[in-house]
């Protein structure tokens, strides 16, 4: 059987007296889109930060592409960071830089290439996410919310990472823009052979794009295929996936 590209075993996350995760396990397989959902306060963003090595758990282990994330030294961690890209919820672009300068930043940091080559590569990323050339020299404040997210995605893909992490990629978008972003992620997954891990509350996104879902409940993660998760008897899962909105999203996705 294929080994997971990301595994977490026995994660314990605590902030003072508050235990957020307690014995959490997770498996993400190469080439899949894995969605993480959960109620507010269940530690979705904390889990992503832990997987990325930005937060050290109190106990447990995270392995990514065969490397123990929690045990990496500074140099090894820096090299491994080139293997994933992160798109934050609001794009997290540097407001004082143009779109193309934002995309060029990771390349300038990690790649020893002439400036004109870096610029050309950044323009390719810009077009890859569906932004026109005219967006390159604009500042983030001059873009729509959907364009900001696409620019953030282009920056996350700057180093051609095999792993992509997305934090609420369709939040704040109208239904048409959200559907377009879902199609973009599916296309990029196929085109670039990506493995995608995303936090999302968007039921359409969950059913349209995700191969597996992980639900944070009771300080642990329940994971499986979307249609299987829906039948889990956990009360929060039944409330979340059993409502009219979930049924409409399920019917729309044809599942």
C-alpha cells in the first residue's frame, strides 16, 4: 500500500490549561486534496502550523516526505521548506510590493538566478493562476479579493512545491469566483501533480474538490471520504453535513 506523504501520530497541543489536540492522528496521501474542517476553536490553523513545523506540539510526531518535522535542524528545515507552498486566508501579500514582486520574493531567496529569469518565471506563475499580465505591477490594495487570493496562490507556487497548503481559499468570494477557484485548484493539482491540504468551511469546495476530509472533533481528527464522513454518528458531523446546505452542495457535486 502507498505510504502517506504526510503523517501525524499522537499529536498533543496545549495552550496553558487548554488542550486543543489530544492524541490526534492524520494521513495525507500523495496527489490527493485533503480538506480539514471543524468548529471554531478546534485548532484547524494550529494543526496546519504544526504540520509545517511552525508550532511544536507537546507530544507526538509529524512526518512529511519521510522527514521528522519536529526534529529538523535549522538548515534541514530551511531546505525542506522549499517543498511546500502556503496560501494564507487573506493572501498575506506584502502591501508595499507589487504583485510580481511578491511572487518573485521566494525565488530571490532560494534560487540563484538572474533577475530577468526570475521575473519571467514569476510571470508564468501569474498567468498560471489566471491573472492577466496587467496585474503584475499593481499593488495588493488595487486588486479584488479574488485576485488577491490568486496572487497569493501564485506566490505559494513560486518554487514549484509538490505540497500546497491553503487556508480558507474561497472565504469571502462570491459563488462564481469560489467555483472558479475550485476549478483552478483541481486543474493545478492535475497539471503540477500537487498534493493539497486545505482548511475550509465551504461545503461546495469540500464536495467539489476533496478526495478525503478530516474533521476536528473531541480533540482528535476523524478522516475519510466525504460520503463516508457524512454517515459518522458524531453529533457535530451530523449537524454540519446533515443540513440543507450540505445536501445542496452534495447534489451539486453529483455525489
